[in-house]
């Protein structure tokens, strides 16, 4: 999930990832992972703590002020089992638009590269 700060709104976290913050910790279904005291203020939770405890990747783009919290791997041990890609449209090599949704139902490998 994309963020503009390292705090995640609890409602958005539950809606977009299935994880909710309860007194026993970060919970998804019947699985709960304890969080340290102070990780949540009742309305938000620290993305850095979630990243560490859930085994979720956290990427920061300081230049653009964006944070990206990836799917949790602590429960399944497989980082991408809960990932849902947004429907994006990108120009193909020949310039025609390509919709990611056209691959629905198939396994897709996305490779990204950046010069920095």
C-alpha cells in the first residue's frame, strides 16, 4: 500500500490489506502477531513496526515523500501471496496501451528498474 508518511491509518490498513490492529497485535483472520507498546496510537500504526513484525517490505522514496508497504510474509513465509496489483495501463514497446488487467487469472512477473 502506498503512503505519504510512515503512519498507516487503521481503517485503510484493514480495508487494503486485511490486517487489523487489536489489543493482541496485528491480526489477519485468526492469526495475530504481537506489536510493541506504542506502535499504534488508536487511529494509526507505525509502518516501520508493521514491516519488521509482519515481514513486509517497506520502501521509502524520500525525494517524492512516498512510502510503500508490501504484503506480509510472516504468516505464509511467501511475500507475494497477498499482493493485489492495481490495474495500470502502460505503453508497450510499439506504443499501444497495455492493461495489466488483461492478464487477470494468470501469474505475472513484474520487473522494475531504476537508475538510482
